[in-house]
């Protein structure tokens, strides 16, 4: 019999409900993760008490989803969702039941859940309640629906993505019935909101197995939520730099980047423009000139459609746009590269470069890694020396130019950028007096050239 260590405050909720004559269990993901030796993110409680009865027993509650039986109980700074046993009525929109009926029967509540591994409940008094073979599926490392897979997916189509996401997070396989049902029902994902799809996409990509995004492709999910991925899965790359199709290269690259949302999204999108720009020469070699800019446009379109926040979109698009940049092995070129990408993103750029290289043809990987290591050394020296890499780090600003007699206007910004380019090449020239004098020289030069044109 499984024993689960329940946190003190979650146990306090269970005991309060028990003392007042109600059944109560921790349920779902916290039970699954505890059995697997993982740290649960949340501890949810299911109970025979009605929402009104739950609210009467606890001093601080929030009506999170009271129409569906859920009350959030606040104990100190922690929050716990407490949900009444319920039976869901018919589903009309692939997400919401038309009605919810409260029930005193725990098994009725558990049978409405998505997967067997999420349909287990536990309390110290009763032990593990596992009516649908969740423990067996945990041992067999299998994702299986509670009851009929097609019925579960017709209730909430997002469960198809959740199945793939759980497989990636846990390293489990999909039961054949689950896989077949997904393949037959992916069109229903059109009815799911972009925000919900985004959440599942990010959880899948930041899982320990991001390359299992291929499972979403094999099950037909990407054909609905991201058909651009289907295109790169069949885009060949017949040249000396590659051994895989663009899609498989992307999946391999995902394995070599840290589990960070921005980085994983960057690797997912970094080559999506290749099918649009592919040119095959007379020797049957493929070329992808301009693919980074094209990939950036595709990445922005997809992320906006999926309602990503603006900061994530800007950062990912920046990294996608610049991922194929190979700066020369000079301080000047690395500083220029950092300036154009943004010094704050250059470390991420290096991680993207490394992941991209690791998915190239084995014959070129070692040579490219040697190059990248040298770029990293140059970058380390630049940071150690405190070299100027942006206008805000330059010892001369617009106010200095205005105080020196320059007229306000766009020419001030243009002059500052010219001075910055010089500082990027010669970091020792980042001195206020020098830059002020150099600014005067450039102003005289441009004013003279303007007079000559007139």
C-alpha cells in the first residue's frame, strides 16, 4: 500500500473536513507525483462536502469556480483548491459540461477525470483509492484514459495535448487506444482557446523530453495547432552542414538547450522559414539564404496567434533572427554582435548557437564547437574588461552634445550611434573628453559636406 507524505496544511484541511463528518482526499496530480517521487506543485483536495459547507468550515476562502464545486481555501500564504465530488453533464464545446451535479460518491468523481494516473485519491485514513488502474499504469509507464478515450477527448479536446505533454514530462508511452483516438479527433482542437493551447505547448517544450514534440506531430496535433512544423519535418537539408531534415534537426536541437521557455521556443522556431527559402543548386545541394528572417516572421505570427506576451515574442524573435550569425573571432565583431542582439541576451544567443551546432552533421560539429568556444572566451574577456556595448554605457550622452552646442533633433541620435560604433571597435576610446572632441569633428565634417551639396 502506497504511503504519501501530505504537507501539514493540506492535512489540516483533510482533518477539518473529517472531523465535521465529510470524506476528503488529496487527489490527482499530487498523488501521481508523490508516488513517482516527484515534488507536487499543488495539493488539490476532493471532498463530499458541498461548496457552501466548505466555506463554512474555513475562515478565508475564495469562490474560484464555485459553480463547478471548487473553493480555494487560504491557510496563511498558501492556497488549496477544494472541490466537491461531482458528475459532469453533457459537454457541448469540447471543454465545459452543460451542467455539474454534486455527488456523495468518490468513484463517480474519479471516473470523470482524464487519465488513470490522475484519477487516484489518498488520505491517511483510507489509503490509496485507485479504481481505474492508475498504479498499474504508473508501473507500466503508460498514459491511458479513464474509460473510453474518445469520450474523454470529446469532453475536452485539450486532453489530447495533455496526453502528449504527460508522456513527455514523465517519459511514458501512449496507450494504443489513446494514440488512435487522438489521430482521429485532432480537428476538435480548433475549438480550444489559443491561451490553453499555449499553456500545454510550453509545458511540453519545457519538459525533460522536448524532442517528444515529435509525438504531437505523429499524432496529427501539430497539423492543427502548428502546421508550419509539419512542413519542416519533411524539408530535406542536403548539404555538408546537415544530416537530418529541418524538423528532426529542430527536435535534436531542443534536447541541447536548457529547459527555459524562451530558449525552447527559440529552438522550435529557429529554422521554420527554411521551406519558404530553400533553393537547390545544379549539384542537388540545398541552400537556405535568408531563412533566419523568414523564421522570425513565422515565429512572431505563431506566437501572436497563441497569445504569448509581448516580451516573450520580442525576445524569441530576436534570438531567431540572429541565430545564424557567426561573428568573426575578434573583439570588435563580438562586441558588435552583442550590441545588435542586446548584451543582456548574448549569453542566451551563445546557448542557442551551441544547441544549433549540436544538431548539425557530426563531421562539422567539433570544428564549430571549437569556434564557439573561442567566441565564448572573447565574450568573457569583454565582460571582464567592462567594455562599452550600448549607448547607455557610453560616457557621452545626448545632453552632453546639446550642452556643447548641437541643435536638438534626430542628428543627435545619429551622431551618438556613430560614436558608439567607434567605441565598439576601440573600447579604450570610451572617454567623455575624447568622444566630445570626436563628436565636434564629425559635426564639422557633416556640416561641411552638407554645405558642399547645397
